[in-house]
C-alpha cells in the first residue's frame, strides 16, 4: 500500500515522501496516528501544501533559534549549592535548575533543550550545551558556587 508521510517516521521516511508499506502497518499504525495518508492525487496536493507550510515555519523557528543562540553565547549563570570541603555538592545541579536560572535572567529555555550527560556534582565552572533547534546549538557557562 502506498502512503504519503505527514511526519518524519524513524526507519521509514521523511515528511512528504511516498512510501510502500504493508496494508496492516498503514491501517493499524500510520493512519490512526495521522502519520500518513493514502497516496491519492488529492491527498498528494494537500500534503504538498502542508509540507510547504511546515518548511516556512521551520525557517522562522530556525532564525529565532539563531538569534537566541547569539544572545545566550555570552551568558554565564551562577548557581549556589551546599558543598562539602572537597568541592563535592550535597545533591546536584540538574537541567531543571539551569532552566530556572536562565528563566530568572529572562531567557525562556525548556529544560529538555539543555544537554547534560549527567547532573553536575562539583563546584566550579562547567560548559553546558543548549540545543535550541535541530540545527542550532550553543554553549553557556554554569558556575556552581558554595552557598554562604
């Protein structure tokens, strides 16, 4: 069965692509989740219009992310935490903590866009990557200081 994808589907194809799949896969998975539509002439026109609209939105989102990346490139935030004598924290600094600190500085960044391999558990300066868009990333400096 030929299906036009309305969204990117892992290991199958990208938005707007016509793919041949088993009828059961289309009927039970792709169509109910609105990930694809049957490949008819009228649906091809509709999906092409949706794809063009999506591309225009994507360009706007990417340009906004690039502007935000320029502003965030020079940002350094400080987070105070209780620490032991050897610099180990009692607890850790997580992506949520960093998002809250950025929000206090008027940057609205979702915590899922903050790329931390693991939580920060030591005092000092740490470079943290932010993935603002699929193609736009930047780094900020997070200083973890001892609480007074």
